[in-house]
C-alpha cells in the first residue's frame, strides 16, 4: 500500500510542477511579446523626438510587462497567448502597470 501512496504523491507533485512550469512559460512568452510590441509602439508615438531611440523604452516596457504579469491571472496570460488579441480588460491592466513604471528624468519620457 505504501508504494501506491508514494506513486500517487509523486504524480501529484509532477503534475503540479508541470502546470507551474507551463504557467511560467506562458508568462515569459507573453512578457517577451509584450515588451517587443510596447517598444515599437513607444518608438512610433515618440517618433517626432529625434534624440530618442526605440532602445530608450526598453526599461519602461520591461517594467510594464513585469507589472502586467504580476497583476493578471494565469488564465488571463493563457488567454492572451492563445488569442493574440486585445480583450477588454487588457487596456485597464496596461494603464495600471504603465503608471507604476513611469519615471521622471532624462531616461524615460512618456
């Protein structure tokens, strides 16, 4: 009887670890995609400012992506990765995340 309990516990642990790993991969995939999109968008918005390159927004976009991942659920991350669209709740989440990442100073101007 004891080996069966051990096997069941092992399978539960492996299942949990696999699920957690999948969630982390989804979050990483979303964060990378979001950061790239954010950087391009910020460069377009600030195109008139000749002295600012797309790389100037890396820190801001990386911060925003991290805040988004922290603030949204794993189901929402999964939805974003699968749909590739912009659900209604995303805009509010982006605004909240970006407000937390805006810094005053020469490095980032939004």
